[in-house]
């Protein structure tokens, strides 16, 4: 339950900061004599291409191999 409250608090803080940023910039733009070029304000596309299901399967398969190897090492160390 604590984790849910912490996540909600972080979400609230992030949303609040986004609204403050927007309000500040809206007021600042109203005082400007000349607006900046909107293209300069856009972020470049920072998102990565989505993985295909085959790429996801390969990643999870590799994870499973490593996980199972670690579990086997733990069992061996514990004498099982």
C-alpha cells in the first residue's frame, strides 16, 4: 500500500510541475514582442522504435536463460 501512495505522490508532483511549467511559459510568451519559431521549441523524436513481438520474445528468452542459470547456481551452492 505504501508503494501505491508513493507512486501517487510522484505522479501528483510530476503533473503539478507540468502545469506550473505551462503557466509560466504562457505568461512569458504573452510578454514577448516576437514569438520564437515553434519548430525550435519542439523536441526531436526521442522515442525509440517499438520492439516487434519476436524481439520481445528474444529478450525474454535470454532473461529466462540467465535467470535459470542463476537459480541452478544457487541450488548447487545450497547443496540441493
